[in-house]
């Protein structure tokens, strides 16, 4: 059941009605409704993996209690590693088994030894990377006495499987979401309207920007040997806006949907393409994952407390693991390592926290220094996305090699029907709105509030009309569902 499908909106209206008009007098019934609806939502993908979701939830709930009640540190550690081992074991089996076995076979072939790898036709359970990290953060926080274990299994299960965030995040923390789940919620009209507004913007990002750009990006990437360097760069640009519109669009819909039920989720994107350096980009892109790796991997490794050597080591570990989290392919690992290389000069010069505010805060236009920083960071990001999108490292390097050839100075190929030009115009409009709203939680949170009401509603009508124009009859999955 996709966020951009009719089925989801029928489902959402039904659950909203039951939540606020049938179960609104009882917190237990509200939470039970959220749990049942979340499991139904997940079953629409593949009901067989409900057992895996339920087992993971029960495992972490139980081990959390055992960690808290264990009388000795050694016993606490034992239960912690039981949870970590089983969770990462499932994740590794479903997501990485074939990658490891094929990589081992390739390594042996390089040494002159041929082996026939035993691979499996394994289906990746949707959302496993996200709900696994929910559970891991919960048991780790209990182990370090940051939180007390939850004794209400229904409330804990909602924390793990709340349907807006279940399949692609944001990666929530028990310290943030569980208190909201356990607290009586009352309908807030302004919060609900704000949620609808964010859902609208998220749908615009997905349907009008991401899906539209995907058509052009797929054509160019799938036939990259037929295009000039300038056309390949254009294809990389299309993918750059595709992945941002797709994933941040999902996050906007998730956050907006949660607001309809009186729940605030963690912010996952903060206008990353207006970043002035790579460090700022990673503070603004997939924020919940970046913060998860910072808190549960980077800091335990020593963080920034040691010398530069330790900081460099920890930085590469974080970025490479982050790349590997995204998928079982060397392209993702290289993408992570490349971002670490981008980050390295800032780390060595102690400038990785230079840009903590908003670009051109309080001003319409950036100054020359900000414009240079935004432009160079964006170009570096575009080049890195090529490795994320390419099927193999060989194809990624060939793609980039052609970009930096003489053919880069040719006019890019534009189709006869001007589809690319229309898409670029839509991207320009999209980025203008994002720029105007960059100081808010999402682009149209407050945009137009000072306008006359007819003009503001005309703007919303334009977004809805454009959505109708570009809504596809076949459902288009979100990119991050595969992670």
C-alpha cells in the first residue's frame, strides 16, 4: 500500500474516522487501533513477514525487560548482545547474504580458485532496516540507563510499527515517540491542517518531481553509452532531484500523516541542497539515520575525543557503514567512502561545524560566499549520487569519465516533445518554493500566510492540479523501500 495510491487514502480516512470518532475516549483502544492498522498496512506488502516484525518486536521488548532487571552488569551485557546479534543476524541474512557469498567467490576467483557460490532467492522484507534500528536503539538506551523499559507491550509495538514510519522511517527514538504513544491525545485542528499541508507538499515532491525526473534519469542511466557528457550530467541532475523528491516526499507524507493522529515524528530532511558544505549536507539529509549512527556507533567508537587519526578513522567507518546500510552493493560502499573523502578537509581543518544556521537567514538572496558553498557542495553531491544510482562501479566510473570528456561541452540531448525542459522548469519552481520556505519545518508550512486568502488557496489549487496532471495510473514505489 503506497502513500501515493488511492488505497492508502481510503485506508487513511477510515482509520482517521475510527481513531477520533470511535476510540477517542480510550487511549488503550486508540493504540490498539494504531497497532492493528499498522500490521494491516504492513501485511499489504507481504503478510508472511508480519511474523518477522512481530518476532523482532517481542524480542526487543523482552530483552529490554531482562536488561533492566538483570542484577549484574555481565548479565545485562549478555541480554544486550542477544538482541543485537539476533536483530543484525536477520538483517544480515535477508539483506546481505548473497552479497557476501558472491563477494567471497569473486575474491577467490582473483586468487585462481573457482567456487560455485550457494545463493538464495531471498526477498528483502520491506522496512527491515528501519524497524530493526528502532528496536536496537531501544535496548541500547536501556542498557546505558537512558530510559526505563516499557511494560506496556501494545504501546511498545506501536512505537516500533506505527504505519507512517514503518517502511521508510524516520528512524524514531523511544525517548521521543513512546511518551507520545502513552499520553492521551486530543484532536487538534491546527495540527491536523498542518499535517494535511505537509502531506500535500510531500505528494507534490513524489508525484510531480521525483516520478517525473525518474523517467528521464532512468532513460539516460540505462543507455549511458549513447549520450554525451552534457546529457549524462543532465541525467545525474535528474536523479539528484528524483531521490530528494522521492525520499523527502515520503518523509513529509509520514510526518503529516502522524500529525493527523496527534503524533509528532522526528524531522528527517532540512533542505539539504542548500547546504554550504558536506558536513552541513549530512546534518540535513536523512537526519534520523545520521543521528542514529552518530549516537550508537560514532560516539561509542570514541567520536571526536581522540586525535585526528581516530577522528578520521571513525568518520570513514560511519560513512562506509552508512553506505552499506543502504544496500548490498559495492556502489553504496564507495558512495559512503566518497562522502567521507568529501568530509575529510572540513574535519582536518576543524571547519565541519562552520555552517550551523540557515543559508541566507533572514535574506532573500545568499551572498557570494554562500552561493559558492551551495554550488560546490551541490555539484559534489550530484557526482556522488552517480555511484548511488549506477548498477556497478565499472558503469559509474565510465559514466563519470564521459562527463569529464570533451562531449561535456556539447548541447545535451533534449527530446522533441520538450519533456526534459518541462521537467527542469518544474524542478526550478520546486526549488524556488523550497528556498522561500527553508527556514521552516517544511517548505509550505507558513508560505503564503501573509498573502490574500484567494491567492493562497489558488497556490494550493495549483499544487493539486499539477498533482492530478502527473499522477500515474500505475503505482510507483518509493526508492527507499528497497533499503
